[in-house]
C-alpha cells in the first residue's frame, strides 16, 4: 500500500467548516486530523475481485461552532488504484465502478440504523452526507462520504480492525453490552 495522504491534500484542513443537511442542518469546524488510513488496492486486486474499492478514511476532531461541543468526523474517499495516482484525471475517472457508486462504509450503515432507532447507547449521529468528487480530486466522479458523531464518555470498543477492546473485557461485561446493544438495535 502507498502512504499518500489523499484527504489531507484534497479535502479538509484545520479551521475549515463543513456543512450538513442530514440528519438536521448543522456545521462543524475541523480542529485537527487524528488519523488517516489508506486502503489503496493494486489494479490486479480490483480486477481479480480480491479488493472491492480503493479508498482512504480520515478521522478528525471537530467542533460545533455555536455550542463549542466536540464531535468526530470521518471522511471516506475513493482513491486511485496503487500506481495510478499520476495518471490523467480522465484515466482515474474510469476507476469509478458500480461497486464504488454503491460503496457505503459499515460505520455509516450502523450509525444511520442506530439514529433511526433513537439509540441511547451509541454516539449520536450529528451529520451525514454523500458526495461525488470534483475533477480536481483523486478519482473524479468517485465517492466521498462524511459522517459526524458526538463525543461520548467511555472507551471505544473497537476500530477499523474490529472490536478488539470488546473481546478483552470480562465475559459478564461482554454479555451486558451485547444485551443492551441488541435491545437498542431492534
């Protein structure tokens, strides 16, 4: 995998305000980037069906300007296949496929589902939008997805690599979390 900072160079910067219409009109100002992960696939992995979509994801600390409440924003963006970053935009645009047009991170699916259920045990969904990259971005016509959620007390039970923290908890705690989680998810 390459170590390009795609989102840093093409999307967000400290102090920038990002506006949302869903689930309600809101705006968040970027404070700092916390982390960026690159899931850039090689062309052969895409063609062989080993990898579905080449993308990166960055997590930011942000703030709601009027209230100064802290939140987190994650941005998912389609990126060029490894080795094609310097290809002309018209060539990179050909990497937009039906799979990339339908791409939705599991985090987005879950956050929307919990928001619809009025979950009291998950971070609140504060902002969500799906967009298409403009011609100056890494994959013109490719996806760009923004998710904002409220900061909540406690520990994070997992990350993009899975629920690693959750599995280290005592069985009684895992069972209680599972029971409450299922109650709110139904």
